[in-house]
């Protein structure tokens, strides 16, 4: 009897967590999208969930790494995601083992961003995407700033937010404009996205 009650309670907790996780994924939280994809993969190993691709497109490193290992389908987006960017390797080396960045470290990055370093401005967004210590609200401000300063990846990330309606209302025309700008600035994943999704 006691064992059955415990199992019943665990099922209820698991279902409640699954609902919250799905809601957070639908709201655009990249870590939740990755976690939701892993849940779906555990129940259906024959399909790669869209959540995994969306999280990888947003520069979520675990999702990108997982896709590189399991996806063999040759389409423009997968080809670009299979390309290991030296910046991603450096990011993983520096920030991978860190659960959360210290308050001092966050302040140092804010200072560099305020001084106009567009790579740091985008890095703050990437740290949010990878759940390393910045809030969505603050990271959003830095992402807009980096995109306004013509950071190619930032324009792509901002375009994705408008494309999927994360943080902002869905505006496909604005999304395609931002992603096209990213492509024009030389970001190949943006070109692949346009090739695959703007048809």
C-alpha cells in the first residue's frame, strides 16, 4: 500500500513538472527546450524533437553538441550545426564547467558590454541561453544592443525570437529581415535558416 502511494505521488509530481517544462519551452526558454527534447527522445528514440533544433539554433551548447552526435540528415541547418565553431569550443572550455558565473564575473561582463564590446554584449545573451547566470530580461537588453551594433549572431538570435514569438510577439517579416541581415553579415547558419524556413 505504502509503495503504491509513493509511486502514485511520483507520477503526479512528474506530470506536474512535465507540464511546467513544456510551458517554459513554449515560452522560449532554451534550457527548457533542451530538457523537453531529452524527455521526448526518451519516449521516442526514432525522432529528433523540434525543441532540440530550436534550442541549438538559439546557441544552446548542449543541444548543439547533442545534434552533432546524432543527426546525420543532410540539410543546410544540420550542416551548419555540425560545423564546430572555435568560439563555441572556447565557450565550452571557459563556461562549460561553471554552473553559474559569480556576481563579480557578471559585473565584469556588464562593464565590458557597456564599453561597447559587441562580442561581450552577445556573450551575455549566450550565457542566458545556456543558463549561466543572467536573467532573460537583462540578456534581452544586451542582445538588442549587440544586434543594433551589427553582431551577426545577435541579429540571428533576435530574428529567431521574432520568428517564434519568444519574449516578443511573433513577427515573421521582422524576423526574416533580421536573419537576412545576419546572413549579409556573413553568419552561415542564418543563410541556412533562410534557405530552409523562408520558402
